[in-house]
C-alpha cells in the first residue's frame, strides 16, 4: 500500500461513524422505503415523529437521498411566487428545528435556508455528507445553507431537505463520539492548510467563465483517465461517466477525503467547478486523476 493509500484510509476512518470504519468497502447503495408523513392535531406535519431509522450514509457507500441534485429556486421562480416562497421556507425551517434542535431561518440570498451548527467541525462534516446525498448545500463557518424554492412540494422536496439534515445530524450527533468529532475538526484544519475545500461556486455557476472552466476540467480528466464527460449538466458541477457504480462510489468518497466535494448520480461522478478557489481546475483534476489511479491499484473499476 502506498503512502497516498494509507493517508486516504486514515482520513476515511476519521471521517466515518464508528460502525462504518472497517466495513465501508462492503456497503451497497440499496435504498430504504420512504417514510410517510404524519400530522399533529393542528394538521401540521409532525416532522419529529416520521423516522425510526435512516438508511446508510452516502458517505459510507449507501444510496444518496436524491437520485438527482435538488437545487435552490431561481430568482425568477421566487419573484413569481413570493408568498409561496415564504410559506415553503418557513415549513422547512420549522421541520429542521423540530428534527435537529438547530436554529434555522431564511437566508439573505434568495433560494437558501440557513442552519446554525454547533461548531465549524460539525458544519464541515455536514456539508460534505449532504453534498453526497445529492442536495445542494453551502457553508459559511458554522452556518450551513440548504435549498428552498416556491416550487417545492410538501411530500417531495420539502420533505427531502428536512430528511437529509435529519439523517446527517443523526449520524453526527448520535454515532460520532466527541473525541472523534474533535479529530475530524483537526483533520479539516490540516486539510485546509493544503487547500481550501473545493465546492461548487453557486453565485457564478452559470457564467461563461464557469462554463468554460467546466469544459476544460472535463477535458483534463478525460485526457488523464479516459473517463468520458457526462452530458448531464448542473451549474457548478461537471460530471464524468464511470464504468460502474462501485467506482463512482469509491472515487466520490476518496475525493471528499481529499478536500474536494463530490457526489454521484448512478455511475456519473460529479466534481465541483469553482473559478475562485480552483481557477484552472488543476486541483480538482489532479485529485480525480490521483483517486482514479488509487482505485486502479486496488482493482476497483
């Protein structure tokens, strides 16, 4: 095993809840049946009474909560239905407060809900875990931002946002002891000294500069690994087709342990496009190439 492999394994064991640390290579992405909504005496959804358990984390190889990325509402959609936007935002905030005990409120930027975590380590872990569940997420210090749109429906997207924060908080607060939480915070500090966490840049994701960078990044990855660019397009992300779900899962997890947010939809691996923190795409491309080489060495394909 190379030094790169040893560092990767060490980081993954630090990041994963205890029950996954020796078994994450064997986890299969099999979804659980979705829980139905329950209502209280006032006719409101009793968000804190819905779930008795959660499926495995996507971080550990479990199924992502969403098959496709759940994105924030556009300015045009919000302007066209502002009253509905307020209604949806408040319901998501109410649900988050009920299931996590965390403070939740509407963000100043349209399309986002703010959630205040207990500290930077918690927020850093959650932003990685939630991104892998295919829900859009941003982080500012100890504050997470989750998506909201007036088009979100109660039993679908509203429930999706509340479920994903409930699931990830459940694992952070209930399955990761305090000493490991401190070790995770120390790992994030060490990783930040090498490079900032590379995340999709949502504010300029549809700009010509961002689209050009996405094309160049996909070409760099293809040239070095042979992985073909995916025709699926999301602002702030570029996708590459992997030959198997197993390879996509393994590379996604390894990239997050290399300080690059990543997620997958089936066999398509998505990596971030950020003109500010990775203006030439070289950090992300190098991380993908390095990860692909590690996977090949281990016979993962």
